[in-house]
């Protein structure tokens, strides 16, 4: 009887490819970092308005596709890639079951932000080229000669199409949009400051590790995300109820003219992206000695 070699181990569920956690982290990080930068470039290249917030790019030419696509990519990965079996495994040694639940919640919040857009155009500019919506539309569906015409009221408010639901729909959906954005940022800040800083790999426990270097960055980036949420939350409270109407309107006009919402949202996304890129070891200076490729013996 001949001894046969053991069959090679198969990938989970016989997948024809390997899944690398670091590449997933890098993918999330690159998309988060690239989102605000690409939206700014879109405004420059298309000579259109620089919108008041990242969310308002949902209505811009090309920007809307990038925004919804990026948030959907991030959201779906966070919801479905990380399972409740992750805690205790390599790369997630310090995780707990509730960390996975929070990450899935952040993914769901990202999808809500993408598909429950904010209201208004985010810009008043004669050269703006944006997606617009017609309310009370009537006429032919043929837009090209010799087709007919369609009449209606131009609106930047997508949710105006749902007017039969009630007059409060835009406000309620705006609250849902901002609430989901706040939840997403708070959870991502928590991960950067408190989850990524735990020992999550065996290489980070042996001599020559660079865990302290990574943790210093994680904590700074996490605090930066928390600061962004705090500033935007305080601004909303001031404008919605604390300041007198006249003062609130003047502050809102100044704030929007400086595009400060976009600036702070971009700062939060860049901090989020950098944290996940560091988690993916996008630079060798963040890699532990035990995890580096060792030269072959001669």
C-alpha cells in the first residue's frame, strides 16, 4: 500500500482566491481618502460649483456617481466582510463581538448616507451643472426633435418628488442623513482610537514591533474624527436653536461661503482613510519586524 501525500488545504468554501485582510483595509482606506480629493478635482476639471458639503455632491455631475459608489463600497465591505468569527483571529486578536456589530452598523450608516441624500443644491452659482429634478412634470417623454417637451418646476431637492408623503419628509430625511453620518464617523473614530490600538496580530507582540508608532497615529486620527463630529454637531445646535435667527443666518452664510462643512467632512474622511491605510501597512515604516519578508538562506 502506497502512502499518498495529504491533499493541499482548500480555501474557505473552496474560494479560488486568497483573501488578504490587509488589502481589504487598504482598499477601504484608499477609497475613503480619495473620496474628498476626487470630488474637489471634479469641481476644478468641470468648472462647476465647489459644493458646501460632501453630501451635496450627490447632485453634481460625476461627483454623485463617485460619492454613492465610494460610500456603497465602504458600507458593503464593513457590513459583509467582517464576521462575528473575526475576534481572536490573526489581525483581529483584540477584537470583541460588539466591535464587529459596531463595524456592521457603520457600514449600514454609510449606505444610508449614500442613498438618503441631503436637501438643497449646496451651491448658488450661475455656472453650475448639476442633476436637477422636475416636480409636477407634464408632457411628452421625447426630448429630441421632433419629440415634445416636458414642463415642470426645476428643483435640486430630490425628496420633493415624495411630497404626497407629507411636508415634513425633507426634514425627517435630512435628520436621517446627518444622523447616519454622525454614527458612521463616531464608530470609525472609536475603531481608530480604541480597537486598532489593541494588539491584534502576533507580530505586534514580539521584539522589533512598531505597534507604538502605529498607535500614536491611530490615536491622533481617532481624536481628529471625534473633533470633526463635535464641531459639526456644535455648529448644527447653534444654527438650529441657540443663536437668534438673524445671527444664525449670518453665521450660516459665512460658514457656507468658506465651505467649512466640506473641509471638516473631508478632514474626517482623510483621517479615517489614513487609519485604515496604516492598518493595511501602506508604508514599510509601520510594519513589524516579524511580519516582514525574510531573505531566503543561500
